[in-house]
C-alpha cells in the first residue's frame, strides 16, 4: 500500500498521468408514503417502504495531480460500458 501512496507524492508529469478510476452501482428508489406530522414531544414517524425505480451506475475517473475529474452515469453496468468508459478517458 505504501508504494501506491508514494505515486501521489511524485511531481506532476504531463507525459505520465496518474489516473484513478472507480465505479459504484446505485439503486434508484422513491418513497411511497409521506411522513406523519410531528406532534409536540414526539419523534417523526417514517415508513421505510419504498418503490424501486431501477438502477444506475456511476463511473468516476480523476487525475489528482492535474486536478481533473470525469464522471459518467449509465443505466446499466456491463463489461461494454466499462470498456467504453476506459476508452473515453484514455
């Protein structure tokens, strides 16, 4: 791990970029019931029932030494989507 962290300490070189990439799948949900009104001396009552509205995937790439960030949201997470993202940032 220390060797990876040493990469971030090196001086910035335009010919040798340091690029970090990550992805995160997210479930899209919406509430189906409104919370009940708060009564004096009581806590808010919330029903945690929800409706699933699909999924999305977030790709993130950044070049920390150059202060560049690139984000892309896709409707799915497939090998093809990942390869297209890598091609875009290359």
